């Protein structure tokens, strides 16, 4: 978070004294009022630590008190932001270091315990205060206190917020699990940081405009071969549907042609559903492994022999034994754990680190599937996918994703862009297809052409 801290310091240097904190406090107070549905007669408890994070909470509390909110602050350290504390008291708020003095039933708790400079875990007094008011909605200031801001790891007790109000820019902990799941809904307050002040981000999250710029566009003189040909080697007697779903993801119009190579009975099923899909021939990229079972190793060896970029998924991941430059591996946490010889829980506790390690180890892009999918390249760059819905956690969704990424590779995108754009499109299409309800993998594939059309038209 050094880039964020430097950016905030630069902004403070060019703004009037205290202006940055006032902007943060105003945004925080507005978010609290919105969550409460109004201010008059409501009760808000501020949990206040010793730093500027606590200052943001105190200044926001002063604003809330001015709107008729009954505000109390529990001071969790032997010092607090002096100007903020004076402002709170002047506005009619109360501050105390004694939990017994507090009203027992606040409507909302504001977590101003520690900010982006804090270390993982919480002091016993903070844990006791959170336990005392368990079940009360929590708004975190900048980040949920106790998480590791720089890595997204969670070690020891921490706040689980309903809403996190952050300032200037998103931090790693907002985007990377498991800390991201502790943030609740995210609300970003613009601090008017100047262009260039933030430097190179530790992680990125693509937005619709980024995806629009990266998506392949057919030229006026394009034909099916110039648009790219993607091949799919997938499916087995145990998992015939995986082949159909991977082809469905590949055959969404992002390339000019899709080839399927596999058992003849599965090929017949694929062609019945997708009559435009053809058989063996030259391709610009292969999708290998979905539902491949015992044949996945052979599939991978045959695809590798063509010397084109690969998307290696599912059963084929077990056969990756050397670097694969220009390719994409698409494991979930359990598959990546097996590849690295660690426990799944270790990967789930620190997905950012393990995704980067795997990308360096195999010299290729690693797409680590999860609540917030991570796409890492060997140079250490990481993009986080924030599109998608919980309903997307369903059988076959990963097969569709592999097909989409393979199509984008064949269309000419570099592996890092193909994986991150494919993951974004897959998640966004799932959100639209779900419309808040249950979802199956096939419906995601059907939605992708409409989603891409809308993004290209600037409607996404």
C-alpha cells in the first residue's frame, strides 16, 4: 500500500490542511445515512482507534450528530485524533473509554479501529467491543480492521463489515479474498487524487471501458480464418457434457471457427448442438482438458505438439510438467494446491501469493478461479475479476470459461489479456443471465454474445 500512502501524502501537500480528511468524513457520513435510511433519532457507535482512520470516524460522527443522529464513540486506545474528538463533542456526540457507559443497542457500528497502516489481527479491547455489539450492522472505514491490506490475507480476529467505505482508490484487501469477503458492499469516495499519484497498482480490476478496448473487433475485410480458429480437446465417457460446454464457451462468436477433436460419440453430440463446429485442422489456440479424464494427458501432449497457445483446464492440469510460455492454466484452489503440493486451505488463505508463485513456476498465465478470480502472469501482474454472482458456482461453469478464454487467445489476445477479459466477460454474462436467480453453465454461454454486443456499444 506504499503507492496509496504516497498518493494520499501528495494530495495532502497540495490541499488545505485537513481537507482530505474532511472529504473522507463527508463521504463516510453520507454512506452511513444512506444505510440507516435517515439520521434523526438513530444511534451510531464509533469504534475509534488512535490513527487517522479513527479521525475519519470522529469527523464523520460530528457530521452525523449535526443531522440528528445520537453518536457515541468508544475510544480503544490511550489517544485519539484530537481535532476529530473535539468536533464530535462540539456537535453533541459523546466519547468514552468505558464500554459500560455506552447505550446497549446502537443501530449501526462504525469501524474506525485501524486503517491501511494496521497489521493483521485486533487487540483484545477491539475484539471485546465487536463481540459486545455482535449482530449490529457494521460500516468499516477504508478497510475492515484486522485484515492484511497489502495481500488480502486474514490472520486472527478481524471486522466483518456490511459496508466498507474506502477513499481515493480500491486497495488489495477490497479485491482479493479472503479479505474481500470481509468488506461487504464497497463504496468508493473520490478524493480527487491527481493522475499519476497512485503509480503502478499492485492489482487491477478491469472495468467495462477496459474490456471494450481489449475485445477483438473484426475488420471490414475479415473472414473466418483471419478472425481466428480455436480448437477444443475435451470430454470423456465419464464427462461427455464438459466437451459440449467448453465448445459452447468457445463458440460464442468471438472467433471465426471452432474445431472439436474427441471421441466420435461426443463429437456427434457437439455437432448436433453446434452444427457450425468442424473437426481436426489448424488452429491458433487449443482448449485442453475439460472432462478429459484418463485421456487428458494425451490431449495435452497432442495439443502441445502444434506449438500454439493453450488453455489448460481440469484433468489436463495434472499433466503439466514443464513451463508453458504464452499459455493459460485455469485451476480452482484445489487443483492449484495439488499442482503445488500444498493443502487447499493454504491456497484459499493466500490466493494472491500462490497465483503469483504458480505463474512464475510454469512461466505462463494462471487464472485462479474463485469468488474473486485472480489472473497472474510471470512478471507479477495481477488482475482481479469482480464480475459474477454466487449462482455462477455451478457444474460446468469452468468449462464454459475455458472455451471463452481459448477463443480470445485464438482471436489474437495475449494470454494475460485473454484470461482476464474472458473471466470478466464470463462473470458479467452470468450476472445478466442470472437476473438474481439460479443459473446453469449453458445459459452463461448463451448470454455472452449479447453481453459483448452491449459492452462494445458502451452499454456495459
